[in-house]
C-alpha cells in the first residue's frame, strides 16, 4: 500500500465519519479533555523507567539541571510525573526532609507502594493537570521538573502550563523541561513521521513545541532561559546507546497505534498489520543507517526573585 494523506472534503460538504480500525488496544488514560496519546499500562511503566535510565546516561546522570542547592525546607514538583521514575531517583540526592510532589492526569502508574516512597513519608502524588494546579501551591516549589509534554499538551495549553509553573514556583525558583526536537533517518521515518503528525494535528498537539518553548517561557515571566540540545544516536554506528535509544523510541511510536487506528489510519494505513509493517520498516531503517539520530533538549528557566 502506498501511503497518502487523507484529502479534505470539498468546502460545504460534510466530512465522512471516522471508522475505527480493529486492533488489539492498549490501556490509555481517560482524563476529561486530555489529548495525551501514549498508553498507560504496565508496559509503559517499564518503558518510562528504561527511558529515564537512557536519558540519565545521555545527560551525565544529572537529575537537577540548574546549579542550585536543594535545602531541607525546599519542595520539588514533578509535573506530568507518570510512573514517578524521576522522583524515585531524586529522593536519593536531596535531604530527607525535602518534600516531593508528583502530579499527573493518570494515577494508574503512581509508585505509591514503592518501598522508598513509603519509608520516606513525604512524597505525595496528585491527580490533576499541569494547566490547572491547586491554588494553595502558589509560591511553593524550589524546582519544577516537566518532561515530554509533546504527547500531551495542545497549542493553547502550553502557555497555560508555563503560567501555572511560574505561579507555583518560589521567587528565584527554577523549571527544567525535557523535549525531543528533530528526527533524522530516511524515507521510512519520514512516512511514519507524517502519520504521527496527522494524529498530532487531529489532537491539537504541537510537534515542534521545542521551537516555541523559550518564547512561551519568556511570555510567562521567566528569565535566564537556556536550551541544551543533545544528539542521541539511533543508527548502526551508535553502539549500545543507539540500540537502547531505538528500543525506547520505537516503543513510543508503536504506542501510538491505538490513537492512529481509532482515528481511521489518517489515510496512511487501513489495518493493524499495515501499521505494524510501517513501524517495522522504520525500525529497520534506523538499525541500518549510520546517521540516524534524535535530538533531545533540556530547557531551564528561572522565576525572578522580584
């Protein structure tokens, strides 16, 4: 099958109803109004842990990116915490009295029974959106961590998210963000990328969010904005790091199966087998390309002291 974009109906005509394509579905979140497109199940919990460890290798095992001390009275927020994997590492490097919070639209992956969480006694998980955090969090946190909202936030929600982070930070506090940038591989990747762009557009997501984040942070009031790009290899010359990166990001792309097939395939696929075939060809392209890579970006910004 040759993949083609689904054409728009002529002006004044009614669009055809979307017909969901039968497939083996994975569990997804059901938070009202959310556009988050990745799964929320045990396999995703494992992937998030794998991805976190991969990124730690890429970033030199840095968990707190700004050069700031975390004191005994400070509080930290992990926005979009997912499985809480970042917090599970942070508790090892901050004072025992530092209070940690995680917020996410889906509670199913919260690690509330993890022994390190239970024994510490001051790690709290909340169900909610990063665009509407509790009012009593104003000026509460020394640091806010937020990663990979590319799969979650609509265009109008990015600015709201940064306004909320600004509000809940202490004066002088910092936000650190992690988002992917460009992908480079070959024609099979370009085809799959076009399909993911189609589902992103349908959901209102912003695929090139990293290009807009600095300006949105500035508009929210942040200063001292920095962007640290890192290139992660995906191809045959990248050794174990590339092999692990392929494993992680192929799991991300395969995790888009349900929203793509529920959306009727967006003119690119008409069956689960066709989706799997596209993913297989992209993975093979990465494995055999010496130049395949993905860009990861760390963006930091400070709330002014006054």
